C-alpha cells in the first residue's frame, strides 16, 4: 500500500541503463496515480539518440549476415534519413567504433536504393561519398571517410550498425 507523497524508484536490471538518464523516481499523487517519468531501459552497449538506439556488431559479416544479426536481436540494419541522424552517427557512434560498417540500404529488383522498410534512400537526405554509388555493388556501407559507399554484399566482411526504435 502506498500513501500520497510516497516515492518509488525504477531501476534497470544489471547490464542495462535508463536511456533518459533521469532518476526514475515517481511520486504517488492525490489522484491515486503515479507521477510520470520518462524511463526506458536499454542495454549498456547501446548508444541512444532521440527515439533510436544504435549498436555496433563487432563481428565481421556479409551484408545479409549483418541484417540477420540485427533482426535476431530485435533491430535492423540502420537507415539514416536525416542530416541530424547522420551527424549523430558520425560524431558519436563512429568516434567510438571506427567506420567501415554495413548500414541498411541495398538495391531492389528495379535497381533503386532502398532502406529495409522499403523507403527510397536519399530523396530528402543522403551522404554518398564522391562518385558514389558507382554502380559496381548493391549494398550500403559507411566507409572510412564517414560517407556512404556502395559495396559488394558478399565480397566484404564488415561490422554492422544495428538500429533499435524505441
């Protein structure tokens, strides 16, 4: 039983953190409800921004292997649809994990670049490197210049950048 003014604290289980970095303390209000707090537990290794978290799978895999790994762990190969998201990834994620990793774009049957959700790559924002895509490959990676490059899905074994929407 709780009384008006009593406090309770949310805590994440071991190996997880609160992505909002707040105390997780709520108060019993006179209405009989608890005060609201933003509290969401995510894995310690995840790097969060907005409503998304990112995880770099360090195992070198083909693009399909990276896609499968992300899906098996509740996410997907990252789509990058805004300049703000791209800046976060290049300035934060890639400062921790050096580039050369798969992201979620690939060529569809009509030879159009698509993200995993079926939306087109780049109509509103893209970060293609110089002379990219060059038409020699059908999967998308972030390269050492922090820009997007097409790469052969099975010829390269790269880390994978997984994204989790929260």
